[in-house]
C-alpha cells in the first residue's frame, strides 16, 4: 500500500513538473512581450526627445515619461513593471535584495562571456500567501545611452541637468555593452 502511494506521488510529481515548466515558459514569453511594449514606447519617446533637443531634452523623458509609461504598461498588461540597477540613477530604482542577487548573477555571467542581451531570470515565489511569478531581463548599454550614462562622454549641460534631477545619481561610467540595469516584472496568480 505504501509503495503504491509513493509510486502514485512520484508519477503525479513527474507529470506536474513538465506542466509547471510549460506554464513558466508561457509566463516568460508573456513577460518578454510586456518588456518589448514598454521598451518600444520608451525608446520612441527618447528618440523624439533626442531629435528635438539632444540628450538634455531626453533626460526629461526618463524623469517624467518613463514612470508614466511604466504605470500605463503595468495597468494594461496586468504585470507589475519596474526597472532596477546596481548603479541606479533614481532612488526609486534601488534593487530589492532578490533583484540585487539576480543582477550580481547577470554580471558574473557577463564576465564569463555571456551576451547581456540574452541574460534573464525567472522564478515563482510565495508572497502574502499567493504565488508570484518574477522575471528579470538585463538591459545592455547601447552607444546612445553613453550620452547620459557614460563617463567622460557626458557633456557639461547634461551633467548639470542630471545633478539637478538626481542628486543621488550612480548611473555613470558605463561602457557600450555593459549591463546598465534590468527590467523587473511580477505577476500574481
């Protein structure tokens, strides 16, 4: 009788694990679509601002429009959308402990030769008695990002604007291809 119970339990587990993996893969795909929606909107706003007034103008997009886009995409998608970084510009983007751990793992993987464009992470945890799917995707630094996130490439007028909006700014000194931060998505189910 005990053997039958154990065998039944093992079979049930072996059937549930592939189903859970498939569910997680669906959630990963959904999270990536939400990130694409967010990134496309933000990139469009940044391009328009850069064209209109250069990097100084683009700073206002990150300061004012990025939070609005984040809220809009979160509301329309049913996901909690955020960004974080080991070197955040805004104190609102300081990583939570689990985010910091994932970001440090991304850095280690990059140091071992991984392409930052491919770095992501997902898990399912329990928060307040509910299951929560969490997903993070690394944000690589593109050449255009160096206008505001680089080292010596940052122009004095950009420097002044950043200091006035972000007195605790740490989002500097990046090089093209560095991991500037990560998208963070959560969904309760």
